[in-house]
């Protein structure tokens, strides 16, 4: 594939037409600047995007955001919608980290008020919010409690006192997919989740204390409660081992069933279930349960962060309130209406971006539009944006981050973690990560420039920039 194969639809929007390959049912479209082509063409992500366009029932086009990079089956940064009657659902279109997502808390304090407490805050946050590969937390659930969380999501925790009812108004889907059924989740997946509520995990997951560095849209920023210099906390994690096991279970099941169904695939990783089958409904129910667990996980982490905020700052006489601005999912499949049709929308490494007036938003955000949270790579800035009507062309979706340009293995080989740690410290970013190898994997140079990625989203009109956030503390698992 070369640049000659692309057709420019408009600024920052490109198309690979169906004439490119005979199996394509719809065009493959992606958002990018011409500067990004060399990075995008460096892996199989566009080939994967074309592969997605061959799936049955796909609607209008397969789509990718400017943070596109190679994933399992579907590219990460991919969006695809399928018709209910003749469409499909694919675990590869959601990914292994089901409902990996981001939430942003807004404080009442400014950087100059807490500068002397930053190291203490970093220590206490690391102590209170467990992180690391496979690491469990202090909360040990019984199967019955876990099953209630799988079906109840964040609401189940808030009813138990781990939050306030206002939190639910600021979570995508109010923190619960009602289609979830605990019985569709395997016992092995459940066992993996028993001690992982309130934990970050590893990889690109993080907990950051940030400050609002720049305001782009004053009116919307004021409505969100964002002011220059104000401290925010960003939480980036998902459904942990439970979600990974759900994906593993159903990839194996559907890989066996495809023979019975006589399904031919251009890539085995695209294994799917026709939407009308029992297997499709079971996967959807299990995926929804894992999504609910992820929202509950971020809710529990919020509760633990609020405890630290009160214990460190509240006792010093500083304002300790932390308000949830919003929580968005990155890896999920949902039933939504677009172009007057009910569709099964897969977002894999993509963020929902509903505009003002959208019926799915809570009353408060319906008058403004949905906050869109775009985390940067470690040590770089993150962004708050707001959805627009133009994003209907992308099924109201935008990017979910910077997007990798270097595999974790390559990053460990090329980047010296100890030197990166020193560099970040010179930039006055406090790092809490015990592993230098873990730091190297998530180095900013392993990712695209998040500023450029967000600029493509903004200039294409999919979302408007509201604020830029700069990290002060980064908590990561190794």
C-alpha cells in the first residue's frame, strides 16, 4: 500500500476505495495529516482497516482515527458499525482490554497551593492505588459481589457509598451497560477479577496529577469547571484480567464456531459471530459485564484518590473536594443510532464524542456536549475536548490518545528507562514506577506526538479543543 492508493475526501480525511481489493464491501477511511503517513505506513494498521471493510453487514465504511496503529484483528484507533439484521460482533473490534477508558477529576486547588505536598501526594497515591501486572488490591470480592458489579457497574459501588450519585451523571452510559449478564462471564474470568477492583494494572495505564496549562474554549471550560492552573487527576485503566479473559474465552469459542458457520476470513484475528446468533448475544453480554467492571474499577480508584486527597490536603486546611468531570470508554461495542439506523458500533482505541443535544447525554451535558478526554503518552500533555455535530461522519467518534509508533519490545531495546526517568524529573514530573523497563515501554518517543494527533481531530471538525493538561505526578505499574 502506498500514498497513491489513497483518495483525499477533504482536509485530513482519506479513503481507500473498494477498488483497492475485491473483498472490500465498503471503503476504508482514516483521518490523518500527510505528515503522519510515514508512521501509519510503517505497520499493518491500514491493511487491518481494509480487512475490517470485508466483514458482513458493515455500514458505510471502516474508519480509523489519527492515532491508528496495529492491533489484534482491528487496528487500534478503529471504528466500525454493523447493521443489526445482517451484521456481526467481533471481539477483535473491542480488544482484550475491554472498556479501557479515562476519567478526569477536577479539584478546587491550584498548583501553587500544593507544590510542597506533591511528593507526599505521589507517595500516598502509589500506596493507596495498587498498580502493576497482575497485581491485586486490598479489596477482595466474593463471587456474588463480583456478579452484582458485573451487572450493576459503577452504580453498584455508589449505592455502597464509594461515590456520590452525581458521579453517575458524568459517566458514559451512567457507568452501566444494561445488557450485561454475569452468567455469560466464565468462572475463570470472574476469579481473575476478584482482587482487581480499585487497581491500575500495567502497560499504558496510569494515574496522573495534572494542572490545567492552557484554555482554548473559555465558555465551555467554565461550564466544565476548568481554570488555568487548577489541579486535575486523570485515571486511565480498564477491566484488568477479567476483561482480558472474556476476550480470550470468546475468541476461542468463535474460532471453533466459524468452521460450523462456514465463515471465511481474510484474517483469522477478525473472527466474529453473526449478530442474530446466541454466541453473539453471549459475547455482547459478557463484554458488557467486563465494561461494567471497568467503570466500577475506575469508580473505586476515584474513591481511593478522594481518600488520599482528604488525608493529605484536607487535613492541611485545603479544599479537598474532587468532582468527576467525565468518564469515557475507549474499547467497547454498543448499540447506537446513526444515520437513522440502529447499529452495532465497535470502538477500539476510539472515544465517543456526542455533541450538545444528543439524547444519550445526561441533562447537564446535553446542553453543552460531551467532554472528550484524550490522554497523552507519559510526561506529555493530555487534552479535554468537546464533541461536535460534524463527528456524525465518524459515528460520533474521535481518537483515544497519541497512538504507538514503537512496540513495547522495541521501546525496551531502544530507550534507557533510567535516563528517561532523569529526563522527566528534570522536567519536574514526579514519577512513581518501580521498573525502568516499564518506563521505557511508555516513553513519549514510543508514541506519536499527541499535540499533532489532537490537532487533526480539531482541524477536521470532529471535536473542539477545550483545555490542555500538563502532568505533575505520574503513577504507573511496572
